[in-house]
C-alpha cells in the first residue's frame, strides 16, 4: 500500500509518496491537511496535475522517508509534513541540549552501526541498591542522563507500590565480547546472533540501556513488567526489541530491555513511527546524514 504525508500549501495539498519520494499537488475541493484522511489514488488521476515550488525541507523529508525500509514506511501514518517537521525539530532541539563530549542519546547502534572497542560513556554512575530500586549484581553503572531518568522512573513506580529490579546496565566491549562468546559456545552462532549483540553493537555499551527483572519472557507478565511497559515512555525509556520485529531490530523480543532516549523522542516514536524505536532512530540517522 502506498502511503502519503500530506501538506496544505495555500489551498493545494501536497502528497509525498513514501514509496518513491515523488510529490504531486492537487488543487480544488480537496480537504485541507487538517484532515488526516486522503484519497491519493483519485488525486493521482486528477488532471491536470501541477507541480509547485516545494519547501526544501519537505523535499528532504520525502527523500529521507523514501530511503527507509518498506516496513518502516508502512508504519508511518498519513499526516502533514509540516507537523512532522515541527515534531522532528523539537526532538532535534532536545538533542542540542545533550552533552557534546559524548555520543548523542539518539545514537544508532545495531548490527550495521557500531562503536569501537575503546568507546566508554563519560562519567558512568554506579547503580547500587538503594531506596528507589534493587539491583541483581553490584557492578552496574549508567550514563548520568540514564541514571537520572531511572531515578524518575523508579520514583513513579514506587508511588504505585513497585520497586524496580535492575539486572543489567552498561557493559564494556570486552564484557560483551565474553558474553557473546559464551552464548555462541552454548547455542551456536546462528542462535546467539538472534538474542545477543556482537561486541561493539550493543546498546548496553552506550550506557543507556537497562535489562529489568528476571530477563526472561515471563517478566513481561509480572506486575513490574506490566508497569514498566505502560509507563516507561513517560520518563524517556523506550522498548528496544518489541515482539514481532526481529527482521527490523535484528533481535528476538526482549520485554525487559529498555533504552533511554528522552521523553520527546519517545513521543516522536509513538506518533510517527508506530512506536518502534528502530524505525525512529534509523530515520534520525538518515535525516542527519542526508546529503
Ligand atoms: Zn539488554
């Protein structure tokens, strides 16, 4: 199915085809962009079609969206490109407030995008047992932004009578190397690749990811798991590997693994990317690297 972002342009409606990035402009009694419902096929047959000058940013948006995977495109709802761009700029404005001496909190890391063996987040903060949360081991740490966001998440959980259990956080390259090797020895490389990251490709090396609770599928059905799933985004935490998206994320479902990206990015992800973190981060990567 072809999908479109629509934009009002002085009485005309702009359609950005997400499949090919092409624009068409229809005039006349077409509902303005405020209406999310459009009928692109009838518009495409309207004659004569006219091309008008297009905002370069809208043009860039069309090009970037068209470069995304088919599944990402399918997840993006119809909407007004101007509204999309306003939301995007809000997310990018927040990025400008991130510390400049470390990687962006939107940094794309996956099977194709990685960090070096020497990358370690700045000012890692130890995550120990305290009044807000429990830990399952004593060598945990997080980037400061993630640490403070965990404090907020944990306070909210406590207010609902739930004390979070933090089970895994920052992992160094060498730790991940040993972990992956252990899983390969245990299950073979093909299966290990589906649930464990090769060194340099793990969100855990960024110091912004947490594995909660038992790190098993049934954690998602516990009181804690349900609470985190429902409330994480309000505090900037995003589920990284949702169920049914292994072809997108490269990993099997991990109900326990959340990454801190900030509240605005969580909202952007939910509104425009079907709430799939990977789609949103891939879009930001493509947007920021567009030439
Ligand atoms: Zn994890």
